[in-house]
C-alpha cells in the first residue's frame, strides 16, 4: 500500500498536505484527489502481483495504506450480453450493500476508524446512505443519514436495520450538521473516491488490460473515480489503447420496459439507472455513434431489488399480495 504524497484539488489543482483534514479544497471548494509518488508506485505496484488478493483489495498496492474494512465488496461479475455480442454488463448489485457505493464506503469508513472518528454523516440518496450504514455498523461508528423524502423503501429499511439514525429532508440545505460529525457526502471524502476507482481497475483487468470503446457509468462521484483509475493505470503502464468515451446516464421515467426485457433475456434485474443506460446504448447503435462491434461496458450500479417499489409501479403490479393462495398439501411424519 503506497503512502499519500498530497491531496490535489480536481478543479484548481491546489495541493494540500497529506496530513491535513480531508475535506473539500480550501481555495475553491473542489473535490480533493489523493495523489501518490508515481515513481515509487511504478517500482512497487505490478500487474502480476495482483492475484494474491481478492475483491476490491486486490488493488491494495494502488490504494491508501489503511487496514481493510471489507465485507467482500468488489470484483463484481462482468457478463457478456445475450443480445449484443460486444456489450458487457458489469453488475454492481453483487456488492454487499447492493450497489457500487459499497466500494467507496468501505474505504471511507476504514479511514474514519483509523483516525478515531466516532460519528459519520451523509446527505445523499439511498444507495450511498445504506452503504454507509452497513460499514459504519461493522466499524462500530455511529451513522447519521439524511435521506430524500421519496427514497426507496429498501434503502430506508437497510439504513434502519444496520442501526443508523435516519432523518428525512427535502434537500441538502435542510441538513443540520453537528460538531463532531464527519461528513462523507460526495465531494467531501477523497478516500471514498479511492474505493470507487477500483471500478475502473476491474473494468480494464476484466477486459484483458485493454480499454473498451465506451463506458456507461453511474452518475456522481463514480465518474471522476473511474477517470482517475484510467489516469493511474496509464502512468503505471498497465493498460493499452485509447481512453474510452464516457456516457453518464441518470434514472428517469420510461425504464420499465427495458427492465422487463433485460430481466427476461439477460438474467439481470437492472436498476432504473442501468435500464436507462441500456436504452441509451441501443439509441446510440441506431444513430451510428456506436457500432455493433465496438466493445462497450455498461455498469448496472445497483440491484433492481433496491428499486422494487418504483419498478412495480412502473410495471403496474399490484401493491399487495392476494388475500388467499392455493396450498398443494402438507407433508407430515407418518
């Protein structure tokens, strides 16, 4: 595991001491990135040494020197599409909390535990909140989670089940932070971004250490995290080819038909964001921006089960179970 040389602002490139408190850039409020001595990394981090580790921590040689807090996150399956031979679906729903957010929170909470932090807070959507609740519970740290009022019930359930204190707010401005709480919201926690960059390392390794032509990735902090992984791999000489085009798709209405079709043909219950990315891929094939033989990786950021209530409404399924069910019989000892 390498030592951190400094934090660098992603916006104005201002450098901050590695010993400074890790928050946003003190000059412009931009996201801080962890920087290493790349000459040292070139000597110590080699592709052929990765295979002694499993999951996200197989990339420990390019991650901060922190004792891992792991529940088996990372190394999610990369499945070739049944309908499009050049499309690969990377299913982040296989992570412990059910979404890609587990990768970032595992490292952010591990850093907090190392630094003696007792209380963590976050004001984001349900996927990030439930991931924080899970890893904070394992670390023995109190989590305060501010969720939007329309959060999916599955994510709310996870937060409560993992022992977090949950509040509902209309927006981030309604969040009442308290002294002693450390904020791990996107843009405020560089260790979280480091955990998420393993998505980029895995993608390239699973593609035979070559870039695909395009990547459809989740919105938010995952984008700079994956881009940072590409940058570091190029400096280390781990990857060949030209950086892929990045398409960022957010979830919206109209995803229901895609979810139903992919569930039947691909065997994956997509999240709304993953479904919209699939629809965008098909649209770009139709316009010619992408070709049928272009290798493309599409991230499904979370299991569709985390969005079961929204998907059920979209598919016009009943909200309740039938009042009676047929029973085939009861087997009892003779």
